């Protein structure tokens, strides 16, 4: 889908990748409604990007998503592209996870994209044009120790994206699933950054990832997995998961020391 001239709803627009993506979309000629829970940061982004609409709101409830979707539709006068980017993370041993945090991660990372899609898909179908972009993660294809809740939420998002894409195959609405590897943004706590260094985990700059997201949209990609060897491991994990179990043993031991000393 050519971004130029499109009406775009972008969630997580005040975040590390979101604010850069918002700038790229505006530079590419899109009209933008930006949603984020961080109202102060969102309004700063909107001030910098003239002509954009800031819709501050909490997407962790069905009602919050409905209200945000309605406001975006009203501000834009319709929608061509929904980019579900907002997300949260947790790095912890599963026995230490707070049940409320487990629920919140599933709400923000999985249910919010589903609720927003439910609210905005009808107008895309009606106008015979649209694209839904769900930003998942490499963790949505490879379950990582100490990121079990986050992994579960992104596995769910990948499954939703695949099923919906197949369901919409005979329509003019398409679905793109995007899976970045680790990116240097605030979603990763200091502990995660240090753990990534210790395990020699590749981390991309957000600018690089955002450029690839824009390319994926412009090129109508069905799905895309960023980075080598991560994208290859996704394939290997799908056919030979026991091999990946073994390959991750040493990394898991290091990760545990960081997860437990938090
Ligand atoms: N960075 C990575 O390593 C990485 C790798 C692969 C995939 N991803 C995915 O990329 C996406 C963007 O991540 P990022 O790195 O840009 O993270 P980020 O810098 O933390 O930005 C996420 C944004 O989403 C907002 N948000 C959180 N909960 C929300 C809610 N309930 N309602 C509305 N907005 C909410 C955050 O607001 P607050 O600041 O108020 O929380 C923040 O502005 C996420 O889906 C993430 O899972 C990231």
C-alpha cells in the first residue's frame, strides 16, 4: 500500500519506535491519528508533526479501544491503514510474574489490536481498501525464557494476523505481521539491555527498524521477520524446536541470573 495520501491510525505513537514511525509516515504523505497512553509525550510528538491528530487513551480495555477508534475515525474522516504498534513487556521468572501484569500484557499486546481491528475493519471493508499492520516480535515465533508472557502475547498476535489475513483473502483488506528482533527503545529495561549485552543479543536502532516497517507496508508484505540469524531461527524453530531448545540452554542460564536479581 502506497502510504502517500492514506489515513493512518498508529498506536504507540509516543514510544521509541512510534515517534520515529509517525515522522516517516507524515514525511511519506500520510494523514495521521496517533494513539498512546502517554498523553504528555504524545502531545509533544503531535506538536512536532503539524497536521497530525493526537488521541490520548488507554488501549488496555475494550471500551478504551472503542473510544479511541471512534475518535480516530472522526478526526480522519475514515481509515486506510491501522498500525498496531503499542506494546509492553515483562522480563521475569514466570514464578515471579504478577497476575495483574500478565493480564495487562495480554490486553495491550494482543486484545487491543484485536479490539481496534474489530472497530475499524468494517469501514475498510465498506470502502474496499485497507491494511492492518500488527507489530509482533521474533518472540512471537520463538518462545524465550523469562519473557514467557510477552512471548505468549506475540504468538497470539501472529496467530490472529494469519487467521484474519486468510479470512480477508477475497476482500480488498490485507494484513501484515511484522516481527522485529530486539530494538534499542525504552520498552527494554536497563536489566534487559545488560542481559542482551551479556548474551550478545543483536539490537537494532529504532530508525533502521522503522524504515523496514515502512518498506513492508509500501511493498504489501504479508509478514516479515527482521535480522539474521533471528529470521532463520524462526524457520528452524518451526521444524526443529528441540534443536533450538538445546541452542538456547547457555543463553537461558545467563538470562536467569538477570531475571532473578531484579
Ligand atoms: N523494542 C524492542 O526490542 C522490540 C522488539 C520487537 C518488537 N517490539 C514491539 O514494537 C512495538 C513498539 O515498541 P517500542 O520498542 O517502541 O516500545 P516503547 O518505546 O515502550 O513504546 C510503546 C508505546 O506504547 C504505549 N503504550 C503502552 N501501553 C499502552 C496502553 N495501554 N494504551 C496505549 N498506549 C500504550 C507506551 O506508553 P507508555 O510509555 O505510557 O507505556 C509507549 O509510548 C511493541 O509492540 C513491541 O512489542 C519491540
